[in-house]
C-alpha cells in the first residue's frame, strides 16, 4: 500500500485514478506530452487525496452524528439536480439502488459542509474602499478582451478542379497585395457573390474559426497574411484595426470584485485548514523512491 493517512490505507487504484485525472487535465490544456511530468503529477494526485481524506476524517471526528433531515434534504436536492432518481443513480455509477450507502455518503457531505462553513466563518463583506483597493491591485482580471477588425479574401474549393488551382490563384492575389494593390478593391473583384463578407468587423477571440483567429490575431495592422486554409477554403486576411485590452470601469465590475474577494478569502481559510490538518496528521508514503515520487515521506 502506497499511502496511509492516520492509519487509513488508500487503495492503489484510487491513486492511479486521481493521477489519470490530474494528467488528463494538463494534457487537455496542452501543458504536457507523454510522460516527462508523471512524477510531478503523481505527487499532485497524492496531495489531492491526502486533503480529501483528512477533511473527511476531521469532519467525521467533529460531527459524528448529523440530522437525518439534513441528509434527506441534501439527497433530494442531488436527485432533483440529476433530473430524477434513476438518472442520479446512473450518474454515481450505482446500477442498483442502495439507499443506505448513498445516505452514508451524503451524510459525509453534510458533515464536510458544516465543518467548512465553520472554518470560513461569516461571509466577507468588504467596504467600498476595500473593494476599490482590490480592484486596483488586480486590474488584470478586469480588462476588456483584445479585439481586431479584419478583412479577408477567400476562395472556396467548390467547383475547382483541384486545391492547387485555388492555392495558386490566391498566391497570385497575394503577390499583387504585397506590391501595393488595394486590399478592399481586390477583395471586391474576387468576391464569390454579394453575400460574401469582406470586412468582418470587430471581433474577439472565440468568435471565429480558430485557424482564422490564430493568423489574424498574430498580425500587425495592415499586414498581409500568408495564404492559409480553413474548412471554408483558402484565405488571405489583413487587420484593419486593433483595440488593446483596457480596464473596465470599477462600477461595472464592482460585484465581480466582491465575489472574487469572497472566493479568495474562502480559499485562504480552506488552505489554512488543510495545513492545520496536515501538521497534525501521520502520513506514510511507502511507494518505492525509484518509482519517481517523493517516496518515503512522512508527516
């Protein structure tokens, strides 16, 4: 057994499952390839498990009994959120209803919520002055998104004898543009029909095709792009204007500032609680050191 927390053994499969979740998160955000960070991710997985187990143990010790009405209320809410009892049991991977086991797990959630509510204390209620100070110190969170105005010349592959034919035609247009030809005039000449937009107006990231945005947002104003393709065909684009991010007025984001302050205050108190529980715990990591983690560590 690789991990023992205050005498409670953690099954290897639990560690492996958490490791896969952690690694999957980093893979989805393109921060990792293959296996070079596996020891680091396994360490994160163990940290997550240690925190969860310690919280569960502490909640059980501090609140050994819970009001069955609270358990029923929480269970009914979970079933409602799932869209019904059958869907609820399907969601939790329990093909056959076992109400006693479910209520036991839900009671654990009630205990944890009670303990965290006590740890968090009253909701933070910052003054206007404190809100403004936080806003000024964290302006990066309250900026408008970068926007550009772009125009493009595009040719679809519909009706073409080959991709090469369209590509060569677009390259020829680009040669003219780089020699000083008027972009909007050429775009008008090569527009497929009156419905095809040339000036795409102002837009921010996430509003157009990713392939198009990757090129457009990397360009300087009035630069002529290379010929590139998307699912709609081949394109040449230019940036007509650019709006840099700027701070949103305080009054516009005041409530968002309040929420962030409250969330950060809760995060701080949560981390303090975890640190307190770890300091008082006996944690044995018996995994061999040559498997890559910080094996053999104890607290």
